[in-house]
C-alpha cells in the first residue's frame, strides 16, 4: 500500500515535493550519460564540418556575386533638391522626387560604368540649323530658329514625323519630331540624341517640371530644369546621400503651327555645363 501511494503522488516513485537522492548504484549510469553527451557533441561537430565542406561551392559563388555589388550608388535626379553640393542627407529626402531605396539598392547590386565627363563653362546651344535654311524673322534667339518653308514640306519629309507628344507645365502640347542631324547642324529628336546625348525622357521632364521657363521671342519657349548628380552609400537605415554636382538642362520648343497639323515642337535640348554632350547620368536619371 505504501509503495502504491508513492507511485500515485510522484512519477519517480517518491512523494511529490521530496527531493530525489542519488543512489550509489546510479553513479555508473551518470558517467555513461556524460560519455554519451561527449560523443553526441563530437558527432555534431563532425556533421557541421561536413556541411561546411558541402556548402563551400555555394558560399564561394555567393561571395563572387557579392563582389560584383558595391555599397555606393551614383545616379541623376531631376528636380530642385533642398540640399546643396556636399551636404549629406537621408535617402528618404529623395522619395518626393520619385526615388526610393529599392531603386538605389538595385543600382548598388548592379553598378553602372562611371561617367567621367568634365563640365565646362555653361554654354548656350549655338543653333539647331545651318544659316542657309533659317528664317531669322521668326525669332531673335538663334537657339530656337526654325527652317523657312516648313509648312510646304511638313508632309513631304520624314524629318517632321512625330516621335511622341506630351503636355508641358502649362498644358501646352509639345511635339517631338524626328528632325535630323548631319554632323554640324540639325534639330528635333536626332539632334537631341546624336549631338547632345539626351533622350526623350530628359527633354520631356525638362518641359513638364521646369524650374523656370521663358519666351525667347516669336513662338519659341525655353525651359530650364536642374539635374543633380547624387551619390549614396550604405544600406538600410545606415544609408546616407549627398549631391556632388548640379547642372541645368535646357529644352527649346517652338509652338509655330504647321499646316499639316500640330506645331513644330522640340528644337533642341542640351546641358549648359557639358557641351555638346551631356553626361550619361543625366539621360539615365532615376526619376524620369
């Protein structure tokens, strides 16, 4: 009866609450358990070494992949940033301008070639066309002159083919026509891309979000937009950014109406401080 009561009150055969005293006969069992633990630990270490050796190729591949990434990112941002050159700020400052950490991460993982173009004194575009084909009565600003006889030839040449259209800041419709570039003169998309190293997105952003714009006489308007060369370093909450350079991008648009419909459109687009070719970080800006 006494033994039955102990089994009911404690799983060890002792009354509940009473400490279990180690019996002499249990000592060999304890030593055996310690030996077993040491053997188990040794086995685990061996398994760990084996796992590392098996994962070595994968780890090497991962290291090689990380070697292609960097902890810095360099890119262009269209817009008037609230920080000057050399001032450090958090990457969240760029969010209202359409630049997010996920985009910066991607640049760090796949860095682009560094553009080492050297800025010059800010210059004006000397003119889209050669003097023989310019109607100087249209405007007094040489950077916005357009050829005479446009209305007669607008439907007869592919130079006036429309690449795309959009609404500028005031809602005026802007035409980007194919144009031409012969190595020394031209206008339209061909001049913008071949001579000034810009693209459709750059001239479009300049007219849609200009810091300033003004009439150059007649039917021509010039738009100016600052573009910032930004560099960021670090990851996650440790990321910081700074502006290393700011330049102005200009686009000239002539709103003279054509008999075939629409207006003449973009005459030229260029960077004031890099003439004649804009650096790649302008046309590849992250937010256009």
